[in-house]
């Protein structure tokens, strides 16, 4: 009995790993590599890239990282951790998540230790990381949904736009009604959400319930609500602006609506645990979507790869430097 119990989850994990590998190989083989072959003929355009475009992209990406840490600082209510410590801890976790298998869990544990060593209470850090993850992804989902509204009028109203708009509208209305739970309709929405919760795996129900309660308590703070509305979306918008900057640098700037749609779809796909940080998944989807919006294949590939180089790979060595500086500072503090 015990052996079969353990072998079941192991079989599922093995099947999921095999399916993930097949998906990644298919994306690389049929989406990324053909586009790279096309862009290879235009690599000389990189050498002619004006330095001001690169400087602007670096500044925007740096501002995106800073806005995320400002979000962290607001959520660490009552904590005395310095902002420089928070920023370096966030960058360390961000870089680690890009290079280690299961990087999200490892990065979360590392950020937890760094923030606690910086002076935050463990309970504060746990609630902050959970609320931050929820708030950040909700901001991306909301950004995708809001972008689908002008897309219905400015672009061809395809079935995918209508489906995205409809799902977002129903989810938003249900969430608002469930929080209020005053009228019969609002109580029905709350019962529906509780029913959906009961269909989730038993192991995750207490975690989701506790996170939801903590999130509700955090949102009772006006400063926290403002942070959810300002810093979380700004982190995504600034990163999307980096992609636009490279498109403009290579001569094909894109209007905001299709740019944000391509950006949101690619980043939402990265939530699937196929590869660390969505390697190959994000690139393949972003390139294909941009080409679908009329960007030439060479420009789409060069812009996406330039954006990912700055957004995904550049923070890795920076994370190492931040980690070493935090360890050195912790050693100095311990000697005092």
C-alpha cells in the first residue's frame, strides 16, 4: 500500500516532466529555431544599434526592479529593513529563479532568509511573499484583461479576445461580489468560490484559505491597496516598455495595445512550470505573437532576444554580486 501510494505521485511527476520536455523541444524546434535562422541574416543590425536605445532599455529595466522592491517594502508593514537590503534581496531571488531547476521555490526560500536576516519578522516575510506573488500575477492578469478591451475595438475582434474579455469580466465580478457578500447574489458568488475551493487538492486548501485571509487583512491598509494598484502594475509596464524600446530601436515600434497583448500572453505562459523562468516558452510565444501583429520576423526575434537578454540573463550576475554584498554586510553586522 505504501509503495503504491508513493509511486503514484512519482509517476505523475515523471509524466509531467516528459510532457514538459516534449513541449519545450517542440517550441524550440518549430518556433524558435526557424525564427533564429531568419534573424541570423540581420545580426549586423545589432552592431548598428544606437547606444541611447540601450541606455533607455537598461534604465527602464532597472526601474522595473526598483518598483517591485518598493512593492515589497510597503507589504513589509512595520519592518525596519532598509530599502537597499530589500532591493538586493529581491534581485538575488530574481536571479536565482532564472538558473536553478525549481528556481521559484529556491528563490523564495533564499529571499525569506535574506529578509529575515535584514531585520524582518518571519511571519511578516511569509505573508509578504505570498501576497506579493498573488498581487503581482493578478496585476498581470488584470493588465491583459484591460488591454483586451481596446483590442476589441482597435483590432479585429477575434474569438480569443472575446474569450479573454468574457473570462476576465466574470472573474472580476465574481471576486467583487464574493468579497462584499451582502446581497443574495453576492452570497451566491461567495458560495460558488467556496465550492470551487473544495474541488482543489486537499493539501492546498488550508494554504489558499490562509493566504486569502492574510491578503484581506493586508488590503485593509490603504498604503497596501495603493501599492497593489501602483507598484505591482508598474513593474510589468516598465518591463513591457523595454520590449517596446528594442522594437523601436530596430525600426519597428508597435502600438501599445498589441505590444501589451503579446507581452502579457508570453509572461502568463511562463507561469507553466515547463522551464526555469519560461525559457524558450516566453521567447517562442512573444516572437510568434509579435509577427502575428505585423512585426517582421527578423525584428521580432532581435527585439525579443534583446529584451530577454536584459530582463532574464542580465540580473543573474547582478544577483551574485547582491548576494555577496548582503553576506559581507551580515558579517560586519555580526561582528559589532
